[in-house]
C-alpha cells in the first residue's frame, strides 16, 4: 500500500504535467527533414523541442497554456489540463446553467472571483481553446460563444495572444462558410449575467469542493503509484523508433485520423451546407503536384501521416502512368509530403474547396509514366 509521501509525490507529478506527447504522430519524429516547428514557435516558454526525430517537453519550463496543443496539425501534443472531453463536458454544464451561453475564461480573470463559476468554464489560458469545441457548441444550438481574458496586454503570458486571435478567426471563418450567424467573441470582462452576486457563497462552495477534489486526487494518485511501481525503468523492453515506425504492408508509415478535425467536420455538417465555394483555413489543406516534374517515386504517400495522399489501385485508361488519391478532409496541412518530395514538385495550400472537403470520393491525380532510368552500360560505346 503506498504511503502518504508516495501519494503526494505522484499527485504533484500529475499536477505538473499539462501535455501528453504522442511522439510517433509528430512529423519531425517521422522524418527529420520536416520543416514543421509550429509547437516550438507557439511555446512562449521554450519548453517544446521538435528536431532531428525528437519531440520533447520540458515540464519544468511548461506554463500549461496549451498553445502547442492547439497548433499541432497531427495532435502529437495532447492537453491534459483539461482534456478535450472534460472541456466539452464542462462547457455543456455551463450552457445549461447560464441559459444557453458558453463563456470560457482564463485562470487569471477567474482568480478575481468576479464571475459565477457555474456559468463559465475556467481554463489555464485562452490559448488552450481550439476550433472543435467552439464549432461543436455552435452546431448544438449555442448562439453566444465568448472568450474572456484577464487583460492580456498586461499578462506575462501575452505572447499567446496572436495564437488566440488566430483560433477565433479560424472558428469564425468556418462558421461563416456554413452560413451560421454565430460568431466567437472576445472580451476582458464577464458579461452581466455571469457576474457573481454573492462572493460568500463562492467561498463556501470552494470549501466543500476542496475536500471532494482532495479525495479524488488521493485515489487517482494511489492508483498511479501502483502503476508506476510496476513499470520497468531501464527501458529494455521499449520498442525503438525504427520498430514503432515500421513500414506497413502497403508501403507507408503508420497512419491515423486526427480526432479534432473529424469533430470539426461533423460540426460543420450539422450546421448546414456550405455557402461558399472555398475556405482559407489552417485545419485542412489542398495538395497540388507538378505532374510534369513528378517522378512517381511515392515518397509523399509513404510519409503522409493521415493517408490523405495514397497510391490508387485504379489503372488509367490505356494503362499509362498511375493515380494518386487525395482527400482534403484527411489533409492536416502538416506539409510533410512537400518536405519529403524528392523533386520538390508538390505544394500544400491552405485554400480548400468546400465541395472537396465534404466529398467522400478522393480526388484522382494522374501521374505520367516516369522516364526510364538509363542503365549502367547504356553510356558505354560499343
């Protein structure tokens, strides 16, 4: 049975970890030549490292803002404080308590105890917010989406502001594309109907909540202590990077479907048909290939993490050349296909066709037959 010291140590370790790394999803881990540095660029504390097949997080530097988890195209960084599921569940409770409003507030303004905690969702920083939660609420009929900050201009973490603005703009672009009148707004003060009427009632509820939370933390910590006790620390049985990223039978690295983007698509579909022909978005991408320069080497399909680009089994009429299949809905704009292209004839664009985005059929890209490679002896005189 773990003692109190064990429980406290594990509880502190769990509390200090705000991000879980799924390293095999990182495009830098999959290919050291990847140009992606979105997580490191977004991190205001220089806590994230993504270079030379390595994705690492310095927990001591991390400030738990969540900015890196929002910009990662492959969801290789998963926020734990809170989890997406917990955030969505908490938002649902707030919508009911507030009569249909979804208000999210950063920890800084929440600490001032001006708002009724039953009527807003507290998150460490607004940089933690991303499109799937906001569009999911709009798709369920929530018409008032508000992000409340603690006066970012004077916050020591204000370097996250451009990322927060980018998320708001992105969500509003997607909402407008579906003809929804709902818009995400930002403010530096709680609206009147969210303000707390009596701070004394808040103090009493906080006292009751403390002991409930303490019991939960102690239980979780005890379970984690037992789990940690049985983990081998020498790492002898841990598979290597080569083993984890072994080629599949189809000749590609392991692939996956990013859940957040699937939730965004579901929400957009529930909001209605698109009212625009194309969207400029950071969530999805469109691939263009200079087929005259392409050698049909297939490197783009090997490294694509989501299977957005794949070799087709269809045979062109006349049997000349081959097809690639491209799905806009599966493209996360990680740019790894372009980075891996040996001929540098492939580009990823942020403007996507809405017809393609919601089309179950992939776009066929015809590649001509590559030129025959000259043999070793072909240049010798006879």
